[in-house]
C-alpha cells in the first residue's frame, strides 16, 4: 500500500493544501484549504517574505486539522528547465550514470547548481537506435528555499515536482485523452503561466512565461489610480471598495481586455513555437486553469487569438466530494486554482 501524502501548492498569491484518498472507486477529497499571501511575498517565484509563507502554511494545516507531515511541493519559472532530448538507446541505469554529462549540453546553468532528473519517453527506442528523454533541471537554491519554509512550518517536503507536471497529473485523472490527440494545458497563475502540450498521451512541450494575474491588477491599479486591493476586487468582477465608487465598469473592462490580449499573444507565440518544432503540431483543444483563468474575457480572447477551442479545466471533475463535509459552491469557485495542488496530492511514495 502506497503511503499517502498531502499536496502543498505554494503559489505567488496563495497557498493551497489538499489530501486525497484512493479507493477502488477512484479518488475522494479529504481536505482542501486555501490561504492568501500578502502582495509581494513571492515575486517571480522567489521568496521575498519567508515568514509570511511559513505562517500561512501553519494556519492552513491547523485549520484543516491535517496530521500527515509528508508533502509534495512544486517549483516553476526561470529556475526550472524542461527539455525533450534525443539520446542513443541505453538502459535506465546507464542513463542515470551519464545524464550529468549529457545534461550539461542543454542547461544554461552550472551543472553543480542544479538537481537533474530524467524520464525515458519511449523505452523501446526508434529504428535509428535513439530514444526520447525528458530532461528536467531545477536550481538547487530555489528547491532549498522552498523546502526550508515547508520544513519550518512543520512539514516534511518528501517530493519536489514541477508545476507543469502537477497540472498534467491532475488532468490525466480527470479527463480521458484519446491517444492520437494533441492538447495544451495552460495554468495561469498570479505571476507565472505554465504551458504544457500533451501529444499521444506524452509530455511533448513545456514552457513557463512570467506573465499572469498580477499584470491585470497592476494595470487596473495604475490606469485607474486605485489601491492594489481595489484592483484585485475589480479584476474578478467583484465590488470596488468605498474609494473606488467613481470607477466606470467600461474602463475596467477596457484594461482587462488589453491585458488579456497581451497574455493571449504570449501564449500563442509559445504554441506557435511548439508547432514549428514538432510534427504532432495540430492542437485540438486548450484547457485553462489557475486563478487568472476565472477572468471572464480571457477564454474568448484566447480562442480568438489561437483559433483553438478553449475549455475551463476542472481538477475535481473525477474526484468524489462529500457534500456533507465540503461546501460544494466553494469547491466549484476555487477549482481553477486547485489544479497544481490536486496534481501534487495525487503523488505517492511508490511513484516511479
């Protein structure tokens, strides 16, 4: 029996914690909680205020009455490099012996400053004696920083994953993907957007772009001369504060539309890069998640810019939720923000 762990998503604007139970019927939600972080606590995935992160994790674990100490966390952004590379066919043990040397050619950091992991995508290899390998490198200092705040909060960071893979993990459990289909998963967070393209049920392309929900709040704040909190409320269609009574809804919509266009253009550029470098380039559908995915105009703008159908990704779609325990309206409302946490909560110690 694999030992259960909790998923802990330390995001730029909030922390999410989840625990899931696996049974013959599938997965069931046991705990889910979310705690906001003060602005500027985490900037470009760098911890600027570790104390605030530790406090938020402690409060969350306490409020959810979680006893499990082992957790899976994840990283993303500039400190993570993910590349699909082609290598001569070899065994897993041979690959593990030679990967440090192989990785040096593909990573723009000193090899001593990163932790490297690999996954063979086609174990049988090709007729040319080559095999596709997914190479993942994470900067040690970032991993150490995140692991340290989690440990200080009283938890044991047993697994360090990557946001993009956690999203993909959550997707696989909730949606059935035809083997010959190519889809894009886009997790739009507060400061980083993770893009994953899955073709033939395999990760084919990933990219993190440093644009997200904060850009909307900052532009509303700047252009309409409001406080950051008022801008945050307006971003997701909330009521403005007392000082924002003079705000014209059309003005807010104009700013949101403007930033949506910029974000959609960045995403389109990444998908075009994928298409130019891959044969499985015909993306049939885009699934979006992350807190920023809730901005109403974004889905339409993204569809119009990419020419691909866009759907909101529900990470709780196939997970049983006891209505006597959970407020289903709350779960439905926070679902777009929960994809990384769900993906992390699905991890187990017997994961290969």
